[in-house]
C-alpha cells in the first residue's frame, strides 16, 4: 500500500550553538561580593547573639497553639514538595541533567563552569557548617527529617548555587538581556522559596536560611566571574561529537 506523498515530512536540521554569551563579570563580581558581605553580617549577628530575638520571632511566626504552622494540610505537603527541590537527590539530578544538556548543546565552557561552581559551593557550605557548628532549633516540631549542623542552611545555600548557576549557564543561550534577566530572576525566586520552607518546617532558624541563601547566591555569581577562565581552559580538552541530520 502506497502512502500519499503529503504524509512524508522533510527532515529538519537542528543548528546547535557553538558558544554562548558570557554573563558580565563586571556585574556578577560586585553582586557576589555584596551577597557575601550580607552573609558575613548575618554570621556576625549569630556569633554575637544579636540574631536571637529575630530568630525566635521568625520561627514562631504563623504557628498555632500547638506550635504547628497554621493552614490546611495540603499546604504542608506543598511546602515539603518545594523543600524537596533543594534536597540532595533532586538537586543533583537537575544538576546532572543540566550538565548533559549543556554538553549536548556544545556549551562546554558553561557545562564545566556549572560543575565547578556546584562542587566548590558544596565544599564551602560544608566547611562553614563545620566551623560554626550551630545546633538546629528545638523550640518547634521538626516537620521533615534534617541532620547535621544548622548554620548555614544547606538546602538554602546549595539550592541557590545549583539553580542560579544553572540559570546563568542557560541564560548564555540568549542574546536578549530581557530573556537572560527573566531566567536568572526565576532561579532567584525558586531558591528563595526553598529557603523559606526550611523555617516553615521548623528545621532551621531564619538566620540560617538568610545566610545560606546569601552565601549560595553570592557564590554562584562570584564563580561565574572567578572560575570562568579555568572553566574555559578545561572545556577546550572536552571532545564533542559533531551532529548531522543523518546521525
């Protein structure tokens, strides 16, 4: 049986970008330094006891007589879903998917920079946690499992690093500033939402998540400027297969 020729669709050629636009280091570096200045200020407040009042008020805000967060049951599940985006499993899955996609798009420079940013950010957060050694809050029930030291919030720090660095990498695909700004702002909002859930679930003091978000955001922007040259040099040694319509 012969099929009508109208049902045959001509093959299409997909043109992949060989390189993307670079985030302006002249803007990323000062922004990153400003975030880390804020991180240092919060760390000082925690170490000197100046954050105690705000921490207690923030942790007890929006809670009923049983110290459980006010609101319907579905809200608790929604908050747990959001906090899961900053957990180790989903965060790493999204990170690996981003690296694979960037390599497929031949954005080797961005892929290496993203990987270096995430790995170094995790090390920085772990080091600070160890040095500060702050215990988690016990004045309200913990509504999710959480272990280790409390300052800074690992969910807040690492999710900010992963999602903002991911946004910076994929924003490089567009030559339009409005598109780049929209992608980066969306990552900022997502990481802020993840940070807020840690206080809502009772496993972090507000100062933990503020410092974590500032530190992670600052690290993402600092790395985009400081690690750019090492990433570019390393990317030149990564072989990328050529694609053609027949592959």
